[in-house]
């Protein structure tokens, strides 16, 4: 619980006036969630992980792993064999560029002025000089891509993860982040546009490509983690919480971020 | 008294200048990953003593990377020799006792001296095996040490980036600790903000918890690895 308090203090100094009301509303929800944080709580060196549905989650994960091995991993490997690396990077850049409205909206909601500026600059540069977003010219110039979603925005507003959950076909998530995922897809103007112009087909193709791209980027770390861990479930869960925390702090390099507390041991053995 | 104060001031400004002159890439202005914290803050938190640790840690990681890439690129080594070479680098540059003990968490204290010793041996063997498997993944990517800063009392965090020929850079942070005898050792590696030591600890903790709180369950896993 101490961590949560620290984080909200951090947030306090950053948030703007406009988010005050939302924060009050949401903190009541967050507090409600905290009060029953007893059963299924795991303390993971500073990260309070609330996993009351661990039994179900483990079953879903078994299912996901089976699907990955049987279907998804072969598709990713096939994709890598058929498509050269620069083409895959091009697709990733293109999809990232299409995500601009969602990233931008979340940065504005988070009051992230610098991030907002960078996202706008990136979209302008990459859509023009970068040939419709295929080339990340802005990234090459040092304006790097920042992935934002509504889960991160909620975190900035002081909302905790809630219960950890493993979603079929998607994997590690939490009540907050999975809710955020839906909010993002519903708010996405690209989706509105395609649905309003009866181009649902294009939307679902884009959705498929997004999924392929994400699975491609996850293939190496997940394969490695699966091989090197004894309890893959616990390893993924810990990685998920750490990774999300790094994202909420906008980049993993933030100096104010919490580091694991590795004590200086007395060498008495 | 006046003179003493003046020399203190001089010393301080010297420290500030040193901190400022730490090499930074020109386009870092826009690079949020480094630019996130205001530079003025960095100068305040870095003491004279501290900036020395950060600088030393930086050259330490540079040297370590040189050695590492050196044996990865050495074509004359076979798999087994490469593993041996890696073991040497690991022993010399990593604080395996601290990493291992941290990874075992609160179960360290509840295990016997003998269990602790066996655990540390097995742990080191596991780390060598896990990372040796990854050698073949090396594809001549560029490795750049970007910056370093002080962390806590005796640690420094060195930020480096792996730059592939195509695609995004990967941020890798090295947590380097100054030991009592003055030597520098790595105690953690963080990839995109995910700590290897912490992930290891969660994995081990879960194995032991699900095995009824006995460290033997973990040792069995490690033995059969």
C-alpha cells in the first residue's frame, strides 16, 4: 500500500486542475478496491500485485500457451520468414503512425505537454517525409515513439491496477488496463471513420495486422522467459507489472521511478 | 574562514562543470528517454563523490561490453569455450552472491548454510546456461553507453542502448555497485525498465510458495535444470 501512496504523491505534483474532479471520483473507486486487498495479494518487491483469480488466470494462461505453440508462434515465424526485417519495421512504423490520435488523446488527458508536442511532430514528419508513416524519420532524428493507452492515463490519475487478469488470446492484463484497452478502441477516430464509411473490412484487417505486429514483438521476450523461468506464470506477471510501471512513467529511464530494493548484504557466509 | 568558503565554492562549481560536461549526444534534446528529468535536478543530486561513482560505473560498463562483444565476435571459440569465457566475465564483473541472495528473497534466512551454498552454486550455473543460450542471438547490433547517474548510497545506473540495424532501440540499464573493497560489480540489469533480478525473484518466490514454502522445491528445479 505504501507504494500507492508514493505514486499518488508523485502524481499530485504533475496533474493539472482539470483532472481534479476525475481524480476524486476515481480515487473513491481505487480506495474501494484497496479495502479488500487481502486475499490473493502478492508482494513482489515493492509492486503490490493483487491476483485473487490466480486459479482461473493460470488456466487461461495454459490455454493461451497452447494456442501460442499451436497457431500463433508458427504464424509469427512464417511472417518473419516471408517478410524481410525492413518491411516488418515499415509495417510497425505505419501502424504506430495510425495510432497517433489515441496516443495524442491520452497524452493530453495526462497533461503531458512535451509528449503531445512530440506526437504531433512525429505524425507530421513521418506522414510526409516518412512516406505515409512507413519510415520513422522522426525517431531517427531523436523524437522517439511513445506508446500511450487509457490504462496508463488512469494510472496517472491515481487508479490502481485492480485484479490481475489473463485474457484469452491477449495475455497478461489487469482490470484497469483491459478496461483502458476498450476505451482506446472505442475512442479511436480511425475506427469511427472506417465504420462510418462502411469500410469495416479495412478496420478488421488493421486489427489483424496490429495483433500480428504485437505478437511479433512479443515472440522473442516471451519465448526466452518461458525457457528460462520455472514458473512462467509468475515470471510473466512480474514482468507485466514492471513493464506497465515503466510505461506509466513514460519511459523506463525516469530517475524518479522506483527501483528494486537490492540491499547491501553482509558477506557472512 | 573566507578563504575556506571560497575554495568550497570553487570545488562545487568544479563539480557542476564535471557533471555538465558528461558527454551527451547532440540530439538528446528531443530524446525523451534521457531528457525526462530536468537537467538542473541532476546537478543538485550528484555530489562530487557521487559523480565519480557514476563516471567510473560508465567506463566499467563500456569495458564490460567491449569484453562481451569481444568474445561473442571471436569466431575461433567453440560453444564450450565461449561459455567458459562468459563464466569468467560473469565472475569478474557480476556480484553473483548479492544477485542470488536477492533473488531468493525472504527464503534466504529460513534456509541452512548448506542450502544457501548449494543454491548459490546452482544459481550461478543457471545464469551461465540461460545467457549462453542467447549468444547465437547476437547479430552485430551496436551497443552504445548513453549516460550514468547515482542511485542510492553505493550504486550507479548506467543507461545503454542496443541499436539494431532496423527497428527500435532497446534501453538496457546496468545497476553497478561499489563494493566495500572498492571494486565495481553489476547487481542488476534492467531491460526496458524490467529488472532481471526482480523477475527472477518473483519466479523463485512463486515456485517455493506453491511448493509449500520449502526451498528444496526450488533446489530440485535448479538441479534438474
